[in-house]
């Protein structure tokens, strides 16, 4: 079993319910248990002109290999009405593999650790609820340092 952290985001069609449904769907995946879910946080979109996002992080223990997990998460996104039109467009559900054990993955479909997580408060603060204080990302500064460099600005804990 691998400990995996998933970033959840939604800014359409009742975001809180989207996130709750996604957690339930992830709990139904084969060889997978949900080990924890952070609080939900609201924040403005990083791209202007979109509704506010609701974000959270979930910890999974899974026997699914990284690409199998990616396929499963994309199927959940699709089942919750995700349409891929514009790259940074609004979405009913976004599920990102943030971390997969301590693996560094660099494949066309999947980069882990997730590219932008190190500087996004709506990823780092929920992640910090689920991991020990000393937590270190593969090839990165300790989470405590990332948090210190990424102030809790514009984030609303729900
Ligand atoms: N902004 C916030 N606050 N949360 C997100 O999950 C998020 N996702 C995105 C963009 C459009 C970059 N902005 C976001 O993809």
C-alpha cells in the first residue's frame, strides 16, 4: 500500500457537495482506503473571472499504481460532470495526485510531486492538517518552511 495525497478542488455546481461526493467515490476504489480528509477551504481563483474555489486534501492508502490511480481519479472527475474545455477553466471537480509515497514521477500524463503545490496555500494548509510537523516533500524544503514562505492569505477555512 502506498500513502498518497490528493488535492481536491471545485468551483461549480455546489463545490462542497462535489468534494464530499469525490471523497465517497475515492473510498469505493479498489484496494483503496481513505485515511483522512482535511477541512475544506475557500479562496479566490488564481485565474481571474471565475467563481471562488473550495479545496481540500485527502490522504489515501492504495494498492493502485500511479497511472491506474490517475485513470480512476479522472473517471471520478468525468462522472461528476468535469468538462475539459480550457486548461485553467472553472470545473466541477479537480482531483490532483499531489504526492505518491516518496516517488518522483515524470511521465507525460503525470508529474509527482504536483508542479504547483509548493506555493499554493489552498494545497499546503490542508495538507499540513494530515501530516506530521516534520513532513518533507520529495526533493523539497520541509513543509514547515513551505508554509512559512506561503502565507495564509485569502484562504477561508470552512
Ligand atoms: N484557484 C484556487 N483558489 N483553487 C484551485 O483549485 C484552483 N485551480 C486552478 C486555478 C484556475 C489555477 N485556480 C485555482 O486550476
